[in-house]
C-alpha cells in the first residue's frame, strides 16, 4: 500500500522548491533544484535515477525499475512535469499550507501532486520487494508548461508499450483532449496623412472585419455536432497591434488568435479555414488585403476507452475508487507527443482547484488514491 505520510511529505517538499518555468518568466529558477532534490529522494528510496539535461540547467529525472537486462521497451511509462507557471498573485506560493484536507501552493495541483504520486507508487513497489518481470519507467520532465522540451527529449530516448501522463483529472480517466493552433493574420492598408481619406486605407478597421468574421466562424463551430467528450471547437483573439501614430492611416495590423481543435482536425484544415475567411472578405471589397499563417500548433489526441492501456487503468481505478468515469480535457497534454512517438497513453491525476491561480490546491485524499491506482497499474502491467 501507499505510505501516505511519505507521499504528503514528498509533495510538501516539492511545493517548497521554486520550479517556475524560465521560458514563461524570464529569470525564473527553472527545474534544476527540484530535479536535484527528487534525484536524492529516489536514491534514498532505492531507486536509481538518471538525469538528462534537456537544455542548460533544465534536467529530466528518469528511472527504470525491474524488467530484464537488455530489454528495450518498457511495459509502462509514467510521466509528470516538474515546472510550474509563475507565482502571479499567489501569497507565499512556495510555502505549502495544509488546511481542510487540502494542500495549497504553486504547483500543488499542476502537477507536483502527480510527481509525488508517481514516485510514491514506485517506491511502494520497491519497498515491498515486488519483482517486476517487465520494466517500469518513471519520468519527471521539464518545460511542459511552455514547449514540452522534456517530453520531446524523452520520446527520443525511450520506448514503451503504454503510458500514463499525470495531469489533474479529478480521478477521472481522460482518453481525449483538444489540440490548438496559433495563427497570425496581417491586414494591409495604405499609409497616408490623416487628412487624406481619399488616399489612406485603414489596416486596423480592416482587422475589425476579420474579427467580425471570426465571430461568425466561432458561431458556426458552436453549431456543429459536438465531440462526445470534448464538446465543440472554439477560438479566441489573443493579441492585436497596429498603427504607428495617431495622425496617420495605419499601414498594417496584426492579430494572433488561438483555435482549439478536435480529433480529426488538421493544421492544414485550420489554416485553410482562415484563408477562406480572408478570401470571403476580399470578394466583398477588392481593396481589402490580408494574409494568414500558422505560428505554432499541437495536435488533439484521442484513444479508445477499449485500448489495452485504458482498460488496465480503468480497472485499477475501479479497484481503488469503486467506479471509473471517462472524460476529455479542453487543455492540451504531452500525451499527444507520446502518441506521435508510438506510445499510446491516458491522462490521470488527483482533484483540486485553482490551476494557475492564486488559490491552487490539491485534495490530499485524492492524491493518495491516485498513487494507489498507479501502484496497482504498475503491478498489472509489469509484475
């Protein structure tokens, strides 16, 4: 069984360590200190970690347990990320506070509780001297909150039959999540003195037409048949800039927007959608000029609830909780990267509230239940 005191103690220490992602907050500490602590904790619990520097001062901590010598493919991979978003307006973000069965602090829910549950489950297997015929690999990775450099590196180094990605799912089994595409639209006007309306063309007002068309597009997306777990695709305008002085017609206006995507939607489809929107505006006004390009994207993900890893995880959840609820998530996860590397996976984690907010907390009872689910899944897949 899981040592709940050990689990809570580990989680508290992890929250105490500032591991804010420096790609999000320039000058932040990053993951080196937390990786060093976690490596020491694993060694103290008879688990031998490997530290792989993904970027300067940003190491993954990876450990392989059990299996046969020379075995190239792990039976199970469990992944959780070490980095957090910035502290924002959270008071005392790195002072863990336990109250009413909850532990508060930056990263407590996202997802240091998952790191702790993963490690406590592995430690319980080692402590109980349970031989694992097939190998388990646990990985605490960097940079999930920004570019997923840690998981991208991990995918180049390991092979596994299946995976669990730790994210806060309220003990539900997540088998689908949305993707996203970031697009940039640039409208072009004609610069001129503000007193010359016959000469000037207003790029910012042209962008107003684009925004109106995006409203219509989102309405259309909302009326399409929803995905059974993920609902509808969506979009929002994120950043806008244009013009150079009040007295002149603006030559250019730039908009960046995010389009949340569903399984089956591709980058080409989303970019084509944007280009068709602009072509429609051009047909209405021959002087309208705009271009669209894809800035960045991550794919959506879906796995059958009847896939072997989903069935095994669902059984472990039923054994601990009594029932399994399947769900989808609006946010993106590293599971899509693992899938692209040939590793099917599910998403699972404790319950709590306040993701990225001032009152982030994890429910400690759910963290213990999560760890026990992982322990049982390890036994079913590896022992």
